[in-house]
């Protein structure tokens, strides 16, 4: 019975480790994306400034990394890890589409008379 509980505990530890790594990758992607966006697009879209989002997502990525590598006190279900994940989700679901629509941020095929 104890051996079975130990293997279940190990299995859950691997699941939480995988979730922490996925959350960190998502937070890192959000940070990379916010750095690429033009600063003027954030106020034009009615969102916080680019500087504010860089700070928020920078800390989110830091806490996500600490959770993914197993820093003591930074478990996958810690308050900072969850807050970091929520910040990345808010950026990716709300801010990124609005800023992308206003400022572009990617390479567009531009012809002499506009996009094509």
C-alpha cells in the first residue's frame, strides 16, 4: 500500500513539473511577444503601457522559471506561480489581440500601394 502511494506521489510530481514547464514556456512567450510590439500600440488599444507589461511579464517569467526548476518555496501551486500564469494568460488572451490589431508587430507584405 505504501509503495502504491509513493508511486502515485511520484506520478503527480511529474505532472506538476510538466505543468510548471508549460506555464514557464507560456510566460516566456508572452514576454518575448510584448517586447516585439510597438509601444504606441498599447495606449491606442486602451491597455496599460508597454513598460508596465514588460515589468509584469518579466516578473511572471522569473517566477515561472523558479517554479519550473523547483526553487524552494516556489511549487507549481504556489501563489506567485499561479499569479504569474494568470498574468501571462491575461496578456495573451486580452492585450495581445488588441495590440496586434492596432500596431501590427509582424512583417507584412507591403506593395507600392499597401498590403498584398
